[in-house]
């Protein structure tokens, strides 16, 4: 890594170890998101790392950003997912497809961390089949009226601005994936209704809510790009997002390995520290290898993005491999701890639960395999 990347890494590590890790257990238990941490991430510049300096971001490369995100996840995965969604999806979509006026109004404060962003694609009946979404945008004077409901929305309640995908085609003229628009919607808009907060297995501190739109008016200047291109923009956004989830999963796995190394050195059985047993050494070695491989693949995807190369395949590969590695490593971490890994007193119990959703959100492992296979057939 470059000198600058190492500096950012140690800044993120220091923040995660000082401000996140000591509270992670309590935030998980109470399913409480520390909203004030968003202010601190903004001050560090971590909410605008990929946004050019002309829009008040840090204008950094993707590898540097993912290195910071991994460190944040090593401290607390729930905080990391809020950071990842904001950086990868709404801000990147506005940067890529927004007008200068939209960037001035939305992107600049998002880059400074004054507005926290979210991404509203999934619905109760449109998860993996995201193009089947039903929320409707209906043309009206000077803009559109949104009606419908979204599910599983990270930052959907306490966030400030969502990029919302809704149908812009009409019931009599359905256009599938090409009949969807992407709209910039502030969460204080009239008709923006926050629904049930999910009571989750892991990443419990991150806020995941349903949201509904009831006759919610969005002006023409809140539509991103072309009215029928929102789904394509969302998939492009997910190409960024998935490498973010890969870095996040790697951070969870790294934390689990560190706890396991510490425990295996302290725990004595049969008269010796358990790390002296070959069975334990093989476990720890297998965990470390998967983490390095996940990190390498994630950084490979990041390098491709920064070089302007196509990233769908690599991003899906990184997410698939890193999330499965996180499940492998955290499962082994519980095993290394024996009975103590199964109780909440030890952090690997939480890390095991936190890892699972990385195989589900931003596209399940099955969807990643589909994307990879389609890309292979295209070559
Ligand atoms: N970039 C740009 N365009 C793309 C693209 C990409 N990565 N992938 C596909 N497209 C284009 C296709 O070329 C196609 O256009 P053409 O017809 O002109 O060729 C169009 O988009 C539709 O593509 P598909 O036919 O492949 O679409 P599909 O309906 O078969 O779906 C899918 C493909 C991969 C399954 C997709 O629906 C998908 O990724 N599903 C998973 C959804 C998902 O990841 N949701 C995450 C929710 S957000 C979240 O979790 C965030 C959070 O809070 C943590």
C-alpha cells in the first residue's frame, strides 16, 4: 500500500478501536445505532472518500476507501454497513448520473457527512428479482408522485436522503428493467413514511426499516438521469456496493481471527495453551489464508474500478468469496472458543451473527454466482 493508504488505514483503525469496538456489544444488545458516529465519520472524511474534491469529497481511490471500510467493520459491522451504503450507492449514483445542480444540492453535503444517504430498491416481493419492483412514479405537473413500499432499507429511518427506484412506465405499457427511474428523495418529504424496524439476527445496530411512499411529490429535478434508466443505474451502483460488502466481510473475519488468536494463546487444556495443538494451528492457518485471499480479490476489484475496467464480475467474485470466507472464519472462531464462543460474553458470537447477512444483502451469494456466470458466457 502507498504511504497515504497506510495513513488512512491507521486513522480508521484508531477510530474503530477507540470509538466503535468498545461499544459494539452494547449497541448489538440494544439494537441501537449510534447516530453521533455518523458525524465523526463525516469529520474524518469517511463519508466522501470516493467523491472528487470539487464536490467536497476526498477524491481517493477505491482501494484506500475499501481499506478504511474494512477497518471500520473490524470495529463494528453495523456502522460499516451504514458507511458502505452511503459511499457506494446513493453518492456514486448521484456522482455518475446527477446534474451539476443535483450535485450542488445533494452530493456536496453528502460528501461532507451533513446528509446521510440510503438506497431503496428492494420490496417485499422484489428481492433477488429486483426489476419486478412495483413502487410507482406517476407523472404530474412539474414532477412525479410516488406511491408504494420498500423493504430492508439501511439508513431508511434516520438517514437524510434516499435514492429510490420506482416504476416510471405505466400499467398499460410495462417496460421491465427499462421502465424504472431513480429519484432523490429527502426523508423529511411529506408522504415519506418509516415503517417497521427489523429485529435482526446480526448487524443489529444498523437500522433496517421498511418505508412507504404515500402521494409523495418529487420535482423533475429530483429524477436522476433518464426516467427509464434507474434500474441500470442501481445495478451499476451495486457493482460498487458489492466490493464494499466484500471489504466489510473481510473486516468481520479479521476481527474474528484476532479474537481467536488471543483466546487460543490464553486458553489452556491438557496442560498447554490450545494454540500448541496442531488441530488448532490448522484452523487458524485456514482462517488467515481465506482472509488474505478475500482482501486480495477485493483489492483486485478496486484496482479494476480505478483503472476504468468493467467490474461486475470482479465485484461479485469479491463479495461472494469474502462473505463466504467471513462465514467460514467466524464459524471456526466460535469453534476455537468452544463453549465460550457460544455465549455473548465473547465477541465471536456477535461476529458469527454479523457475518451471515453479508451472504444476503446487496445480492445473495446465489445472485453473485448468476452475475459471474453471465459474465463468463459473455467473454
Ligand atoms: N451495470 C449496468 N447494467 C447492467 C448491469 C450492471 N452491472 N447488470 C445488468 N445490466 C443491464 C443488462 O444489460 C440489461 O440491459 P439490456 O437489456 O439493455 O442488456 C438490464 O440491466 C437488465 O439486466 P438483466 O436482464 O440481467 O436483469 P435481471 O432482471 O435478469 O436481474 C440480477 C439481474 C443480477 C438478478 C439483478 O436483479 C440483481 O442483481 N438482483 C439482486 C438485487 C440486489 O442486489 N439487491 C440489493 C438490495 S440493496 C442492499 O442490500 C443495500 C443494503 O441496504 C445493504
